[in-house]
C-alpha cells in the first residue's frame, strides 16, 4: 500500500512538472498555431536562473519569482524576434524555433558554464513526513499543490475574465476576433509570455526535484511535454493536465515494475492515441 | 539550357576527379580525414534534403537511421570477422533495418500535420537513444566500444576513395530519384499537398517512399561514419546528428542536392577552424551558437541557402520558367 502511495505521489509530481511545461505549449499552439520547439530552452533557463537567484538571495520564493521573470522576458524576446517573422509558415516555424532552442541551450553554457549545477532543496521543504508506514517527501507534495494552484488560476483566467474570453475565442477563430476590433497580435504576445513563464516555473521547480540541472535537460523534458500535448489534444488546457498526470503516473509505475519500458510506455500511449484518436483525447473547442 | 546542363556536368566531373587524386598529391592526414568526414556528412545531409527539400516534411528523428547504420556495422564487425564481406553485409543489414523502421514510423506518423510529424520523429528517435543506452550488452551504452576495421581500410586513402565513391553514387542515385516521375510527385506534395491529392495521388504513399529512401541512405552514412572512427557510442543517435544534417541542408540550400554537400563542407570546415580558435577565446568553444544564429537568420532572410540563392539569381536571368517544364506524370498514379 505505502508503495502504491509513494509511486502515486512520485507520478503526480512528475506529471505536474510536465503539465506546467505542456500547458504553455498547448495554449500557444491552440491560439497561435505555433509549435514552439524552443519551449524546452525556456524551461532550462527557468531552472538555471532559479538556482542562480536562490544562491544569490537564499529565498526560494524570490528564486521562483526570478525564474518567472526570466521566462517572461525570454518569452517577450522570443515572440518578437523569432516567432513574429514566420507566422503562418509551419515549416519555417519548426525550423526556426528549433534553431532558437540551440541558441538558448548554448547560451546557458556560456552564462552558467558547461558543467552540471547542483540544486538544493530549500530547508523548509526538505525532508519528509511519516504517516504510519507511508513516507511522503514534502517537496513532491509541494510541487503537486503548486501544479493544482496554477491550473486553478489559469482555468479561472480562461473561463471567468475578459482576456480569457478573448483567448478562447481566438483559439476558435482568430480572424473573427480580429474583425471584432481586438488586437489579436497583442494577445498572442501575452499568451506567449505566459506560456514561457509557465515553462520557467516548471524549470525552477524541477531543479530541487532532480537535484542537478544541466543544459540538455530542456530537450529531454520537452519531448515528454510534446507527448503530453499530443495525448491531451493540441490547444486543450484541461486535456494537457490529464495527459500529463497520465504520463507521469505511467512513467513512475513503469520505472518501478518494468524499468526497461519506462520511456517506451509513453511512446506506446502516444502511438495508441495517434492511431485511434489523432486529434488527442480532448479537443480545444468548447 | 542544354549547354548549361552539360557545363554543370563537366564541372562536377572535374571536381570529383580533383578530389579523387587529392590524396595522391597531398599527404596531409588531417585533410584526408576531414574530407572523409565531409563526404560522410554530405551523404547524410543529402538524404535529409529528400525529406526537407523535396517532400517538404521536417523530420527531427533522422539521427536514428544514421545510428542504426553505425551500430549495425560496428556490432557486426566486432562480433564477426572484420572483413570487407562482413562490412558490406553490415551496410545491407543496417539499410534493411532502417528501411523497415522508417516504413513503419512513416506509415504511423506521416498522415499527421507537419508539427506532429516533427514532434513524433523527435520522440521516436529519443526512444532509440534510450534503447541504445539501456541495452548495454549489445551497445555498451554511452561508453561505446572500439572495433577493428577491415584491413583493406587500414589505409586512410583507400577509405577516402571508398567514401568518395559512395558519395558520387548516392548523388547520382538521388539525382535520378528526384528527377523521376516519382520525385516530381514529391515536389508537388511539397508545393501543395491538397492539390496533389485532388489530382488523384495517394500522397501518403509517396511520403512514405521518400522517408524510406532518406532513412536507408542515412543508414549508409552511419555505417561509413562508424568505420571511419572505428568506434561507436550513443552519440550517433543524439539530436546533434539531426541538427548537423538540418544545418547543412538549410545553409547549403534546400531542394538542390548539391546544396547539402556544400553545406556539409562549410559546416565541417567551420567547425574544425572554430574549435581550433577555442584557445584564443573561450567563446569559440561554444561555436555552435554562431551556427544557431546564422541558421535562424538563414531561415528568415535567406531561406534558399547558398546554392538556392545562386541558382535563383542565375535562373531569374536565364530561364525563369524552368520548373514549369516537369516530366509527364504517369505510371505511378493510382
């Protein structure tokens, strides 16, 4: 039983981190029709800048805020310089965002050095609780809570505010929104910055979870996020949460029971979804 | 037009002849090795051009076919006798594996839109990388293993000539392939897939054929690469290989076949010199940043690449409607 609970918490925590990354991807794709291959780079920048801020200020809250700020700034730059010139051309978008991914991860090595960095868990969140036989690691619980809070906030913004209304309408029909006098380009920029901030948040939360951070982690994690976006349905926000949890749980259970298959299981999930429901489990409409 | 074509052919012949006699006149080991490397990556980049330049699909998983060839050759030369026969057999085995895998992956993923295809190929290739890292009894994981090359290739020069020969053969084969009616359909898919479909072509079949051809040729490049190093590890399956092929194709010129060869030369030479400059200033250790930036600028401002731009300028003056004269499509239509 305690094993099951531990695996469950592990899977949920990983799932939440993937969700934060995938949520930005899926929103950007749904609204702007851009698949951002540089998303993993934003994630890695979030992790490195978070660790740097933490070393500087010794406050995890400030580290998270600093990482989010980095994400927002990088998101602004990416949208203005990289995405804007190639709106509407899919092949160019794919190529250019991948190119930017290279630049981002190499710049990491220039700024922070090419070696792995160790990331400490803040003392408040270190350690674990023991409830009976079950050992719950505090930090994992923290990640899960943050994940649900972020989901709640974004769901609220999307469903209850004017900007959320515009974004949802934009996902359905961009031209119509523009015809109604809304500057959709500006909305694109905000959504992109929000998505980049989520990626950076995911990165900074990931750092103490894995203990070490390195420049290539962006690419590794981005692949999981892509799988999640495919399974959950491009552009669907709740879909990406469910798919991320599914991928996280499948990964943690498989890693324990059939370690050899732990990555293959995600691929299999994706292959099954693609064969039977190529649009993903959830669709963006509605 | 015909004479220009002849001139091109003669020019190519002269270049190939010059490259073939090069190792006899110069005994610089560095250059022989560097040129061998360039030829191998030219083969890889040309195979990538079939996908990106001629069919208009972006694959981020090309490294897996390269890696399959490299591992097939390395493992077979290591386990069996290091003879030329086994070497040839291993190339064939690698090509068959790559062909089967690219067929299956293509069938599953090519019906999807470009975004999904790029993502999925990236994920599948990531899967193969993990497989190679975990299956240590066969691949020795990230540490890799060395093996003995056939005695015949002990001489760097022989190997240089072999790779050059392969390059020329692959170039001629792919040139024939893209100029065939089948290749014309691929170009039509690139230009407008919907319209090609409405003309009665099963575009999925053509895309799968393109992906199999590209995969098989990439596997050949991988086999040659493994023997040139006499060592193989999981780096042959990493994203870096795909990125190299992508950079070479884009900077050289997509959809030209010659472009990727020139791109491979430019990138490999620049890589060689820039990493040499690392002693001067540490920023040159991260030379790939320069490529990243050049590549981004190329995608925005210079999408035709080196060869494409030259050709475009040339054509605009001489023969603006060349693409309109395509061979008649027949035989392959269903």
